C-alpha cells in the first residue's frame, strides 16, 4: 500500500519515469532492510534445547567495541557426560541398554558408574584387522568431569573383565556447546561499552 500511495502521489505531481523508478527502487530497498531486521530479531533470543551454565565469558571493559557476530560466551550442559567406547565383536552379547558399567577416569584416579544408553553394531576395523562395535555410556557429573577427559568403560562378563579396544574422551551428552553471539537488531553492528556512573 505504501508503494502504491507513493506512486499515485508522484503521478499527481507529474514526475518523470526516472523519478518513479527511483521511488520504486528505494521502496524495495527499504523492504529488504526491514526483512533483514526481522531476521536479525531472531538473534536476540537464545533458545537452546537444554538448560546449562554459561562459560568462557568474554571480559569487556569500558571503551571495548563489540562487533556483530562476536562470541560473548558459551552455554554448556555438563550435568550428564557421554562416552563412546569400542569393543571386539567377541563381546557383542556382553552389553545391553540400561546396563551399569564402570567408567575409569585416570586423571581423577577414580571410577564412576555409568549406564549404557545404546549398543551400536557398527563395523569399525582396527589396523590389526579386528572388527569392533560401539556402546554409548552416560554418566552423571558431580562437577569434576569435563569434556576431553580420557575415560574407559569396563564390565565383568563370564568371569572376565572386558575392556574397550582403546580409551576414549568424555563429551557433553548434548554434543556441541551453544555459542552466544552478539546480535544486531535494535543494536548497532558495532557497540562500545561505556562505564556507567553509580
């Protein structure tokens, strides 16, 4: 409607075709800018699929400039950790969903009980020629576990201790962390932090 109104107004004023084209181009340009602003609006609201805690917060001082796309912090859920471990197919009947396993954390010199969440009959072949399947283990974090820690899950089966082919690293159960990015809508593409008077 705004464009039609502008066209009629310009027609009544007997403007040139070039002026009409310029008005049309300006209007279309404003429409694109508005669409971009609506798109940026979504960036104002962080809607993660899980709750967690904020880490790696960027320290900002008065006078610092923040640009659009700058990572300000990271959201992680470290309440539950995940471990993927690989075993020989000779032990394919040793694991089942819901089973308790002992997860050894060498760096902490401790063993934590975890639960098998999935048994995946994949076909990983080692350099020695052995065929391996994998299990996914979840374990509760009391605040001492971090992603990247080396761990190993083992069980007793038919009178012997079953260990994985190799140690693995702990991960956050929800996978990758969520980055909190400085948005643009309602805020400039560059912002300076100014010290406020008390």
